[in-house]
C-alpha cells in the first residue's frame, strides 16, 4: 500500500517498513532513517518519546542497515523526500541485497505517510501502526510459536473445531493412540471409538466442571486404534474467552491430553476499539419547572410549535475535528463461546429461566439476568424473546442458527464497558419487545417490521467500546475518517452486524429468506440503528409528533398505514428503547445512571490524558454532580420524547417511573449531593 506525501506540486514520501521481533514485548524499537534533521524527523522523534518507544536515528542507507542488524527494530521509517541522498524504495527492494534489509523480513516497503510534521499526527501514525500491523504480526508469531510447542510436546494433544470436527492431532497423539493424522482429520470426535471403562456419568461431571470455568483433573480411559484401553491422568482446562468467560470444550470424550485446546477460527475486524455516543449528555440548565406534569405539557407545546424539518441547534451536539488519535484495547472476535449457552430454548438452566419469568413486564430486572448468566444475558433473553415473536418461523431459520447468531453478536459487545455492553443491548431488546406488544404499535407495524426491530435492538451497539462519536471525530480515528465524521459508530454497528451475520452460514439467520424480503429487512434494520444517533434526536421526535401524533389527535386513522409513518414509528420505538433508563424502576434507573457516568468519566480522563478537546466537561469525575446530569438529560432529551411516545403507545407506568426518578434526582440536587444515592442515615 502506498500513500504519497504532497507538498506544493511535488510528491515526497516517507516509506515505512515493519519489522517484528519479540523485543516488542518490552519496548517497541523504531528506526528513523532521515537524510537530515527537520520538523518531520523531529515530529517522529517526539512521537516515539510520547509513546514510550525506543528510537534510533540513521542518516545513510549504510548506517541504517548497520543499525538495524545491531538492534533488529520493529518499525523502520525512511524519509524519501530527498531522493538525491538515497532511494527509500530501492533500500527496501530485495534486488539490492548488499544494502537491503529485505532478506531479513517479509514485510518490506508497504506504507507511505502523507507529509505532516504535526506532532500529534506523527503520534497517531505510530499508534495506528502499533495497534494494527505490529500487534497483528506479533499475534501471528505467537501462534506459530504455540504450534511449534504443540508439535514438540510429549503429551498427546487433539484440537477440534467448535463443531467437534478434529482439526489437528500432534505427533505424540499419533504415537500413543496408534492413529495417523489422515485417519482423524475432518472426522467428528464422536466417530472415534470410546472406552467402556469410564463411568457413565463421567462426561457430565467433566462438562459441569468446565461450565463453571474450572479445570477438571482425574482418571480417564482412552481407547487406542488397536482396541486397547489405557488409563490416563488427564487434566482438562477450559480456554477462557473474551470477558473472562470460559469457552466450552467441544467434548472431552476422546481426549488423551494434558491440556485440551479449543481452536475456533477467530478473525479480527479491521476497525478495533470503536465507540459511539448515544447519550452525549451536556451540562444544560433545567427549565426550572418543579411539577412533572407542567414540565411535560410545556415540552409538548414546544415540540408542536416546531416545523417538521426543525434543525438541531444545540451546540453541544456538534462533532468537532481535531488532531489524529487512535486507541485500541481489543479486537472484536466473531466466533462465540459455547460454554454456558444452551443447546436450545428448552435447555436453559432453571436458575436462568427463573430470572426471565417476567421478561414481558416493564419492571423486569436485567441485572439479575446479567448476574445469573455471567454477563451474557443477550443470548438467553434473545432466545426467549425471538421465540415469543416467532422470529425463526418468519426467517425460516433453525433455532441452532439463531443461537449461534446471538452468541456471535454478544461476543462482539465489549464486556469491559461499564455501560455499552451486551447487558445494555439485552435491555434495549427487552424494551423493544415490550413496545411491540402495545396495541397502537401492533396496528402500525407488519411482521417484517417487528423482526427488523428485534434484530436492530440486538445489534444496535455491537462493538461499541465506550467512547462517543465526538471523541472519535476529535481523535481523527480510522472510523471517523471512513464515515466522514457522520454517524460514525452507528454506521459501524450496522455494517459490522451484517458482516458478522453473512460471513458464516452457521450464524446467518438471513440465509433462507427470499432476496427482496431480505433487502427490505436489511434496510429497515439499518435505518433503525442509524436512528439511535443523537444528533438527529429532535428531528426524529419532531417528525413523529407532526406526522403521527397530530393527525391521530384529529382522528386521522390512515396515518398508521402509511409506509413513511411506519418508518417514523420504528425510529421512535428504538430511540425510546435505547434511552429508556430514566423510565425504569428507580433502582434500575440508578444503576444505569452510575454505569453511564463511569463510562463518560473514563472518556474525560482519556481526553485530558491525550490533550484532546473535552467533549463533556460536566463528566469530570472530580467535580461531576450525577443528579444534575440526570436532571439535564431528562429535561433536554427524555421528557419530550416520552411524552410523544406515551401519547401514541399509552405507557402510564413508564411516565410514573419517569416522574418518580426526576423527583429523586431533584431531591438529591436540592441537598447539594453529587452522588447516586444519599448517604446512609
């Protein structure tokens, strides 16, 4: 890949070569090859120092090669602006072995950097390289090292896919068991003969232990190819997956191993740690109305007075641009854990099933389900809600495919986020299902709309890493550039959801539906996910009020059947489901407030640390008043929207919770408390 520097009418470039050695595990070594010192070389020197990378400087090709051979740098940056001194491309070509580093590496000249001496731009470039190509190469090298260890191990090791198909056995396994690789590769492990000497309940005991994330150790009888049974002291250790959850070992029935490996084909997304700000709360002044009823009536009057295409004038919602910055903490993975996931809806453990008994109630406690499922509520709740709405029947999709899809979507939510994790997704799915059961909503939507709404709710924040859109745009992140600073993460959530779903038939819930129906469903899902972006909040609410609520108030029933209005209903539905926390029972509302505040505190900390504009100064963990932030959020965003949604769907219980929660936060604020709860009496 080549990107040119451009200054004036000439092209000048810096050529970057990547070299990967395990010294990176301690400090990444950077070699700068610049013919002379200038602002660009100084920019990269500063960037290396800021990133805590070790940096060496060379002025000639000969000294560059000598320096590289001496230290084996991980990253080499070569200045190609002054070709009279040396040819950067020639230095990296393998046809000049006497002055080339190519015999030592495979990467070579593979990237150009557009000339920019800005120090933050240089810093951003280094971080992108570190979190992208460099880390990826180290993971590959680590994988090669692990494979070599497997080959040399004296213990018999067998690796299967998630479908329990044997993918690999090491030489020790062949020697001990008498099989050759060719006899086993591609076979399901159930096809391999088992010893009858094992206790009947042994396998269930082992699986039960693994489901708890614990290793199992004991006596196991394995059957050789010649029919002999041999006694083995076996230790089976579950592989711990993302978020600290154990991955189900496909089956320990035929293992003869010291450590049993589960080897899914994990792929990494090009875009790593990406975040969106669906609740970009700003420090706003309360309108000062103490009575909630009066507050609602005045807000509705204000909405009704707007034109349908009312612009967004709230300055706090504008996205800013700034110097580049990239961050990444993990790669989204696309193959789910199978440890605690049921084989079917009927196999849900009783304790988890009990927590979902009232999932059709608005007061359903999602946090109980989060605890019971070890922070994996989306798969279980999704199975039950999708079954209740007949989603599998509509899509002509086996329940096993739906289960795999829910698992893979949940695996791509970041459990390390305090708020934007799979529990939030499950909560939005629950709210969506609740709204879909309301009579006026059912009159407005077709079955395909219901399925689209449930799917959109499930995926609406997938791969959300807890930073707002404004943060990404200020940081000049890869995603912000890709989506032109517009609906950055919402676009990413929708695109990634379809990439994940369609890349593997095992989780492709759309595989069996007709093409035109798929296109209609896909468009509806994308539209709903994009509607969760808050910069168009007032536009969506205003259109809903003027196009639907006003005609309904005048008894114009035909508005419910209009295709355009069905879109407005779906947008309003998912928006209300997405930010319904202030309308939940008080304890749930308080818990959500604490979680979103912590996520915003972390962003503010990061912005200060990196010298970026502070998007939400109110969320400084040292000075923030959580009650004030909630009051402002309810006043500015929630009241108008839920007044309109209540007028349409009839939700008195939600409005009562909203009034109670507003009074709760108001009471704390009047006592000048900044915390989630009052101090103990």
